[in-house]
C-alpha cells in the first residue's frame, strides 16, 4: 500500500509540474501578449489614439496619458456645445505651473484663433510640455452675440480671460464664472480611437491625438 501511495503522489507531482510548465509556456506565447496599446488605430500614416485621462481629483481637467511631443496633432470635434462654452487647450508656462499659456480655444463654431492653412479642428503641438484641457462657460444675457471673439494668451492655469465687446462684458460676469471654475466631466468613454467627454450642462466633445507613424 505504501508503494502504491508513493506512486500516486509521484504521479500527481509530475502532473502538477507538467501543468505548471504549460501555463508558464502559455504566458510567453506571442498570441497571448497584448501587441498594441488600447484605443489606438493606424490610418493615413498616423497613429491615432484616444488615450486621455480625466483627473480623478479635479474632474474638470483632462490630460494625455502620455505627454504630447512636438509635431503631435490634437484633434477636437463637438456634437453639442452652447454659444457660451469654450474648450481650452493650455500648457504650463513656468516650471511651477503658476503661469499658463493658452494654446487654442474652441467654441461650437470652431477654433477662435485659427492657424493659417490648417484644419480648424486640429492643433499642431509646437513643443513638449505639460499640456491639459478644460471646458469653461461664460453665461451672457441680453447680448445678441453670446460668444467672445478671443482670449489673452497668458493666464493662470485653468483660467481663460476672454476678449470681446464692451456690451459682452456688461452682460457677462466674467469674474464670477472664473471663480466657479471649469465645467466638470460627468462621463467619459473610449469610442475606438476617439475619447468622448460629456460635461455638466450637456456639452459633448470628441478628442483624439495623432502622431506620425514610424
């Protein structure tokens, strides 16, 4: 009986060793490994990605999961924005990020400061940097033109200083809107190589990052 038990134990040990070997081998098989990043496609000579994050502590702030590089293209589209809403692409202009530089601002009608000869939905990243995005609303009442026409290029982070007509500034409490802060992201999802963002108030936008394929 001892010999039989000993033989059974040896057999089980061999089977376990064999199974462990199979599992070990499987984990190294190429078809088991993930061969490419999530939410990424290749098209027209570009790697197109929706790999952005919403800051868990500041739900109004969106940033690229991998920092932008010079030559990257940021693509912005909207399906629902109000006349008084502004989607802002901003970078830190100082090492401690107490000063920010507005790179581009989009409204429902497109980019406010359009780059000559470029698609108004796209912005070409000029250099590496700490770049982030947010949505700001400036409610205007009593004015036929509810969208400001421009912005100051430098401001503190998460602050947009609009430029417009005296009538617009009379009918909009810019300071109160700035103190309230950017609109919170209430939902986000990866729709293939696009990220869809939905903000409080109902605004919905799609963003992408494009990089030349190597």
